[in-house]
């Protein structure tokens, strides 16, 4: 495996994963990280909790605003199908987000992570490059 820098041909290179780990210092309840470690960090996966909470409250507020503009005897306000439609309006975006994040984390993020694991940084010129396993 040729790990020389393609830009300056220097052999002084390091894996991004090594740079990242070397710059992370963990103590009891705290973690500190160097700037180089932050730059060499692995790609983050899509998160679930934060966006789900935001989507829930945004659609809850939008739904409440829409319902408040309807007459109190409207079928959407007082019927079981109306309540089901309101629940669908609230939970469908959340379900779609979970599906999207799950697909991203299973495919695109995995590809980015594999690329990161094969990436090196030149200690001479700073170039980040990917090394294939075969060559």
C-alpha cells in the first residue's frame, strides 16, 4: 500500500483515524480535542432525537394553528377520522425522517466512513488523500 502523498511525494503521512484519536483526551466526565483532531474527525451519522423533537413541535404548532382557524363543529375537529388525520399530520413527518436517517446511515454515511478510514494526511503539505487497499 503506497501511503506517499500524491501532491508532494512525502512519506510523512498519517491516517486520519490516528490523527483523530491522538487528539482526543478523555477524563472522568470531560473530553477535550485538539484542532487537528476536530479537522480529522470521522463523518458524523445522521441523528434521530434532535430532529424528531423539532419536527414534532413544529408540526404540533402548525396543526394547532390550522385547527384553531376551523369552526368548532368542523368534522376535522370533532370526528375520529379528523383525529386520525391530525395524528397522521403530526407523525408522518417523524416517520419519514426516521426512514431517511436510517437509509442515509446505512448507505451514504457508511461510504463516507469507509472513505475516511482509507484517508491519510500529509504531515508536510497538509494534503488529505485516499489510499486504495489494492495499491
